[in-house]
């Protein structure tokens, strides 16, 4: 192996509350090499990234040695390498880009600060985006998820860093967009001789991109091996658990009964552009419908319409017993009790200033359900329903793991006893074992409560586990719709086949 671009020795990180997040972490990363970092929520993956770019929270204490290009780097002063020596691409491009500034302006400023001598057109073209001045005038909300992530990569590369940290950069993307981002990273790694630290829970992405795998568990190194060894002969019990969790194939529940959702000829626009056209779908009570498609296919617009957060036009629109768009304000508030949502990122969906108990009490108060005593009992009931201990009630979201936060988000959605639960990429931000737990929880809740699910996802394995029917969207239209087994095993449309090919 060539000389290490980055060398980490006995790195330890302890947060202000005393929790040791990383302990005795050592590894090397060479120029042109990709090291994948795997591990469950709370294993220390993101803490490692923040340490390397000097973004640890106030009060965090560090020990150990970092070397960059052979020179010892003061951990406390690591921020001086941010941008020039080390670039960072975060998971949520939508949150990282300024929503009110055109992407060309944001790129131009980054290039000017870096004195890069490159144009916005050069930066866009390098990451496979339209290099025209027209494209550069767009705002982030006018781009697909994959396009936003490419812009983030271009921003991270503005100062020509030698090490790029990619933190869960594909978890929010559909399979086609994710594969395109992986291809961009692989090309940039090759062309620029980038050292790439690829943090992910997506084993398919790791198999595609990595040279070696660093597996973290509870802040310590569980394994550090070549990719081929990791997948062929898992080096630890925990590695075997991760790989087993990736091979999911449980049969979904089959249901019948009256429709909780009936839609005919639904159309809707987004940002003054057609987003959905002539959508037909039906969901029986207790059923689970998977909705898949590439970025920009209309999945999120469909979710917003089903939640009456965005208007649409339809010949027939019956959602949990009513057309919400013809209801009075008071009637629609009552209707909202019957339709709830679980978002992709529980860290963003939960108020950091509210405890778990306060989060679960809020919908009960807003709808005037019960008194103080019955509400307190309901909180304990909800925690038990999502398999969380009552001792978590006084904690804040930042004191929970990713899986615990998503369980709280599900409990909040269940607080009003909805008939329909819309899950918008509800497991994509979680590592594989936690994904499996959340999917099993949703199956249990569906069975016990007769809950109906619309499960929007780019994770076809999760759809295969949870959903009895699947609907495939392309550019706002349904191109395939049927039993999950039929659609995913015997796809009839080219777009479905492309999604499946990108997922294998």
C-alpha cells in the first residue's frame, strides 16, 4: 500500500456527558483508496467524521494522534484542514444547501474563497451536471435529490481537498440516483487520486465502492479488512449479523377488506411543474402499498397530497373515509387524526427541545384528548407499543440512538390511532439491523391494529419485506402496479427493471 494520506492512532473521543464515543481507533487511508466505515447507530461513525473536520460539539475531549500527509495534526485544531485538505459531503443535501440562493451563486462563492481558478461550469460538469448557465440559476428545491447531492460534492471539491469524507450520501436516494452518485465518487476518486472515507450502512454501496472495510461497534474497531474478505468470510459475529440483516426476504402480509384509500385520475403539480398525472391506486384496510421510483418521479408529492399538505385534482379521492380538500377547517382537523406520517430523518422530525414524553403528549393536547392522568398513561402505552422502555420518557432526542428516535416518531404518529400511516423513506437513514427492527415493528403494528401503510421507499428489499402491493412511478405516472412478488420478480416495465438492476 502507498504512503498513508491520513493516519489515525489510538483516537478516543468523549462527550461532555462522559460518554466515550470512540475508543482506541487506529487506521490508515491512502491516496486513491476508499475505506468504508460501517456500524450501527451510535457506533461512532459520524463522530469520526466530525473529529477529522473539527466539528465536535463543545465540551468534547479527544486523545490520540492524527497525521495528514505525514504531518502530525492537532486534533483540537483539525478545523484548519476543513475544505482545503479534507472535504465533507453530508447525508442531507437539502439541509446543507442554502434554500434561497441559486446553486451557481453558492458554487461561485466556494470557488472564489478557494482561489481555485475554476468556473461554475467546470465544477458542475465534473460531477455530471448540466454545465449551462441556465442550470446554475436553479434553486436547490428545483433539483432532484441526486442533483442536490452532486452539487454538494462539487462544493466539497471546490478547494481541491485530498481527502473526501462522504457521510451516508446515498441513503436518501433511490437506487438509480444512488448508483449514479457512487459512479461519480468512483470516477473522482480515480481522476483526482482522492482518499475517500465512505461512511454508510448500505452494503451494496460499500461492495460497489470500497477497497477496505472498517467496522465499528460501540465506538471500537470490530474489524478492519479488505472488502473481499469482509463479504466472503465475515471476520466477526457482528459482521455476520450485518450481512444477514441485508438478506431480507420475509413474505409480506396479505390482506383484504374495504378500501382505506381510493384514488382515481389524481394529478398534482410541484413548483409549477407537473408532478403527478392520472394516478390510480387503492389500498384495502390493513394493507401495505409500496411506492417506488427514481428521484423526481412524484413519490413525495403523492405523500403530500395524501396528507392534504398539497392540493391535487382527482376524479375520486377518498382518504380514510373522506376527501380532505372539500372538508371545512374543523372537519379537516378531525380528519387529520386518521392519517399520520413517519418521516425519513427522525433527528429532523423530532423537536430537540422536547423530551420524549412531551413529544408524545403534544398531539393529544392539540386534539383535546384525555386529561393529564390519562395522557400520562397513554405515553407509557405508546412507548410500550413501539418496544421502548418507560425510562426513556424524560430523555431528549439527542440522547437517543437513531433507531430509538424513529420508534418515538412512530409512537407519535400512532398517538391519535390513525387508520392510515404514510412512511416516507422511514428506514433509509438507519443501519441495517435497526432497519430490520423497524420493519418488523411496522409489521406487528399493522397486524395488531389493522393499520394501513403507504410505504414510500427506494429500498426495494424493505418494500419486499413489508408490502403486499407495489406501485412504480416514473416522471409522475404509474408505469407498473401489482402484487409485490409479481412486480419485483417479474417486472414488465423498463423503469422497474432499471430500479431492480441498480439495487443488485
